[in-house]
C-alpha cells in the first residue's frame, strides 16, 4: 500500500472521463489515478493511449454493479477519493432500454456508495465521494430562466430519471451515513472523443460523409454547450475545494437552438473542407421528434464562479472550430468507433 493520494475514477474510458483522467494524471504526478471502466460500447481505451504508460495511472476493467469486484478493488487500492462518472449516458438509448439505465446509473451508484461506505467506515476524514451528474435532472425550461442548485428535480426521460435517482441516493448517504459526498450537475459537453451518437460528433461525421443531418422535431430545442476540458477542470476544482454535502451547477453560458448550431457546424465544415458556402446546409433533414424531448436547458453557474472561481475558458465559436478540426484530423479514431474496431484495442493491449 502506498501513501499516495489514490483516486478511483469510474467511467474513465468514456468521453468526459477520459479528459478527466488525462488532466489528473498529468497535473498530479504524486497521485495514483485508477480508471475503472466496464468498456461498454461507450468506453474506448484508445481515448487514453497518450497516458496509458504513465507511472501514476492504472486501468481496471470491471462493472460498478458487481459488489465483490468493487470490494476487492477498494481493498487493493485503499482509495482516498472516488470520482464517479460511469453511466449509461445517451437519452435516446434510455427511451429504448430504460432498465439498463436503472441497472448502471441507479444500482451501480448505490453499490459504489455501499462499498465506499464500508471501506471508509470509521475514518471518513479526508475522503471524498464525488458524483458527476447532469442538468437534465431539473427538467425542461421555457424561453426564460435558468437552473440553479435549488431548482426542484423534475426528470422527464428514463436517463434523467435514473440520474436524478442516483443523485438522491448520494445525498441520502451524506445525510444518513455522513458519507463525505459532493455532486455537480453539468450542461451538454462537446469536444474530442465524444461518441458519434451525440448531436455534435454525429453531425460532423454526417457532414464529412455528405449524409443527411437528422434534426429532431422543429429544431428549436435549446442546449447550453460546454467545452469538455472546462468540465474536467471544474471537476478537479470541486474535488479539491468543493464543500462536502454541496451541489455545484456547471454550465457554458452558451445557449444554442439545435438548428442554429447545426447551421454553424455546416458553415465551419464547409470552410474547413473547402466546400462552397451553404453546401452542407442542404443536407439538413427534419426527422421525427424524440419522445418527451426537453425543450430547453440553461445553467446558472454563479455558485461555482463565486465560491470556487471557475469559469468556462473558451467560447463556443473557438471550441467548436477546434472540435470540428479534431474530428477531421482524427478520422481514424472516428472510423475505429464507427466500425467497432476500437473494441479490439483492449484485447490487443491487455491480452
Ligand atoms: P460516456 O457514455 O461517454 O461514458 C460512460 C463510461 O462509463 C464509458 O466508458 C462506459 O464504458 C462506462 N460504463 C458504463 N457502464 C459501466 C459500468 N456498469 N461499470 C463501469 N463502467 C461503466 O458518458 P459521458 O458523456 O462521458 O458522461 C460521463 C458522466 O457525466 C455520466 O455520468 C453522465 O451522466 C455525466 N454527464 C454527461 C454530460 C454530457 O454532455 N456528456 C453532461 C453532464 C453530465
Ligand atoms: O444536458 C446534459 C446531457 O447532455 C447529458 O447528461 C447527456 O449524457 C448527454 O447525452 C446530453 O443529452 P442531450 O439529449 O441534450 O444530448 P444529445 O446530443 O443526444 O442531443 C442534443 C440535442 O440535439 C437534443 O435536443 C436532441 C437533438 N438531436 C440529437 C441527435 C442525436 C437531434 O436533433 N438530432 C440527433 O440526431
């Protein structure tokens, strides 16, 4: 057993998790960062090839719902903290298969809480259980207003209901067992390594391949977009400086109606791909709406700004251009994901 500060990051092979793991491994050479991931369709170790040999990094493949496995893991590493991101994360999939979301997001989180509670029994000082959640738990906004940390929960999709449930359990473990928890609820992330089922990488890929751009409903649904590395920086700050038992909203202060965002993507990619201006907009196709589609999300992030000094580092225009360029420069990564070849990586690397 080492004296190093050891953090368990769950879901570290996913989109946000991989950015967080990279940040922690590079910023804290004296820490030991353990990435636990089941490598579902959304988990991709190719997201982390640049740091996989770092001496302060370990990867463990496993499932947060498995009690004995998680107990062994806590015994093996004697974690000081947990940053919990592992989840089923795509709303459309939750509409098709809600139970999978209950299993991972609810049962998996409660299992993790139980295992941490047992492992830290009697000595919770200096420990931290950080639960990473979403703004979707607050429901849907009209034209006006913002979600604050006091907004009542009103989840409306199986995904957001499962995340809301997990948030409630995390708070219950704070109040009932004094588990030292902290929670954040973040808006939509964008950036490199996002699975191309989500709006932005899906649109970039379809524009690249000259395929139809499926916009749900009237396209006037609104999301507040945050650069993924800004989310990772906020998580780092909250893990180290957030108040135990508190919740922090994280957002980009950067609202876009979907159709405006898709137009913007088309224009940037026309420029980057050397197409005539307006060419990619011709690909836009309005399709059947998502059932129960939340109209608008927008975050009031003044608490984390005022208490911890966090603000988004870049605005959408710049972040979006960087994202589009990244997907064009990393067509191999995209192809690997789309063809399923990325799943062979683990077999090759860890056989
Ligand atoms: P993702 O789908 O890209 O990654 C999820 C990761 O969890 C994958 O690597 C997957 O293999 C792993 N995983 C799934 N089930 C598991 C299990 N049973 N055991 C262990 N690992 C498992 O998700 P993401 O977009 O990176 O989101 C990460 C977290 O942040 C989620 O909790 C999500 O609810 C939350 N969040 C996401 C966003 C967003 O815009 N993407 C915004 C706010 C909050
Ligand atoms: O708000 C945070 C949440 O953001 C996270 O908790 C989720 O994990 C993450 O998936 C994301 O949820 P959304 O449902 O907002 O993201 P998605 O990329 O699926 O869709 C963004 C918007 O674009 C939404 O209004 C639906 C619309 N859309 C999406 C797809 C995939 C389309 O119009 N066409 C599409 O093909």
